[in-house]
C-alpha cells in the first residue's frame, strides 16, 4: 500500500542502498519512493500458504520462490516492486542479491486499498517483464483467484478460479485445490448482503 512519497528524485542505486537499512519497505517508481503499509492476517496467511505450496512443488527444479521481501526490477520503465510471491526459473537472476529481473510468475494478494492499483498500473508495469508468463491476483477474504496468462500471441488471457475448484499455474506446472491456498484463513460469508 502506498502511504507516502519522497519530494525529490532518488536514483535506483540510492534506492537499493537505502532499502538495505530501511525499517520500512518502499516501492520505487521512476525516481520516487513509496512506503508500504503492513498487511492483514488473511493476507499474510495466504502469502505464506502459497509460498509453502510453491516451494514444495519446485524443490529441486532450479526455480526459486520468493515472498514479501524480494523486489522485482522492471528496468525498462525504472521500477522496483515487492510482489507478495514471485517465482524465477532464470539462472541470470542468481547474480542479483536484492532483486530479481526475470520472474515467470508474480502473485499479488489484494487489499481494499491496493486492489485498483494491482489490477491497473502495477499490472501494466509488470507486463514490461518479457519473462513474465502469469500474473495472479488473489482475494484474501473469499475464494477467488484470477490468473492472467500470457498466450503465444503475447496477449493476456484471464483464467478465473472460484470456490472449491483446482487452481492451475501453467508457468510452473503447479496445481492445487483452492482450500489449500486459504488454509487457516477466515473467509467472508458471501451469502450475507
């Protein structure tokens, strides 16, 4: 969540050095830094569940799963974001200690304050990553997973998953039942109006 903005230009190098010692995480957009707020119990639990499921699935594959504190660099448009979950299978990413440049999968867990941004401007930024095959948006309070998958024509196609279905993330050949993502999460009763 964006809560504050600096008043002057910061170079990418200054940003990266500052993040090493900052007690607060910041996202970086073309010379400006934006502080991030904390997340809800449901948000953190969904992220943890996804990290565990993907880590177990990808063990020994050469792919790496990151959560919360690893940045995605979008160099072509001068941006750094902290995806909730990110997977990279590209060996070139081993050379970067504090960010990754070639993710194949990025997952964001939505919140009321960031949903519009995650669906709009952030997704538009992530689309500049040539390596990105899937961008996934997950509701933290009801069973809803939206997977945007890049097809062979380089167009993004939505694959929605709801309720008790099986989620498929083709970029890493991963499948799981929806309740596994939401284990230990208190969901909103959708029957209440």
